[in-house]
C-alpha cells in the first residue's frame, strides 16, 4: 500500500497546502479520500489522472472536502466519458445520494455520467458493515464532527491498514477505526492552546493514536496557526507508540 497526502490544508487558500485529499494505492485500486479544492491539480503533480481513480470516499460534505467533486465529474464526462475503462465508485454516508442530487440541481446533466461509468453508494457505518472489494476492504466509522461524518479504515489484501479520520473531535469510534493501523492520517486543525469544537489538536490526535496503538501518526488538515507551533512535539507528548509526522502536500508513505 502507498498513501500520498494530496492536500494537507483546510478551507484557507494556500499555495503550499491544498485542501483535504488523500490518495491510497493498493493492488489495482486508486482510492481518493475526499476531494477538496485543488485535488485534481495535485493528482496531476503526483502523476495520476482522474481516469486512474477507482474509488472516491467522502468523509463529510463540507466544501473543503467535496468542492472538487463536481469538476471531477465534469472533467470525466467531457470531452469523452469513454476514456474511463471502469466505473468510478463514489461512497459516503447516508445522505450522499441527496448531496449528489443537490449538485445535479446546480449543474444539471454536465455532471451526470452514463450508468456504466458511475456508482454512488451510501455506506452504513460500523465494524460489522465492512465492504469487500477486489483489492481492499473498507470500514466506515461515525465520528464527532457532522452528522454524516465518517472515518475510514482501509485494509489491503495482505493485511496492511491505513485509517483516515476526516474531520473529527476526540471520540471512541475513532480509536476503533485506527486500532493497530500501520498509518493513521488524523486531522489536527489547531495547536493545543487553540482547541475548537469538532476538531482535534495534536495532543488529542496523539491520545487517539496511543489508545489505538497505531504505528505511525500523520497530522493533517492544518490551519495556518499550526505553522507557529511544534505540532509534532505536542502530539508526541501523548503518543509514545511510534512515529509522528506533520503532513505536507505530495508526501508519500510506503506501507508493507
């Protein structure tokens, strides 16, 4: 498995940090976790096109996680939808189909792909609702941000696990999602002294990672105030199990 941070930032426009997006490659699958503004450009910088994507997993519906979904669908349809050789699966919480219908209300047929090119699927959260695909399995967990917010646990065919928190406050469900994960990509929006509801700080992300016994914690979804703090040190104060990394755009992790 290879995990690449496409966007380590937030809704705040920055040249160095695109909005939320992570690419997971395992077997023949290329899984995009969220599609914030700038995602397609980061994909191209990394060397992947939108036609290479097999799955898109949406953590929640805020614009900094979904704003590039409509442009992605538009660019898939025009000039030639037949450039995609297999259906693109878009998955998210209950409400995803209604969200997609809302996008269609704004953009009409411009983002409506042929039936054989697009699958929109709502996932039921919980460890007993694992979805099994050819090259990976995915389990969704409800987390403390929005009613539709999900964290995702992705496991490769040979047992490698990565977890992506999406946006979340501290919660037990996120501990379960990250349990013994090889890589835990966790939001850490603000430094420890600037905690806001619905988001975590580095030390809280560290507490989650320590309780879950994850092997490597990657702090992402970083607002500009994180630039003024040693967020790795803050996370390391509560996480002793393994490595801590502050995410940067186009940073990759090879897991085996």
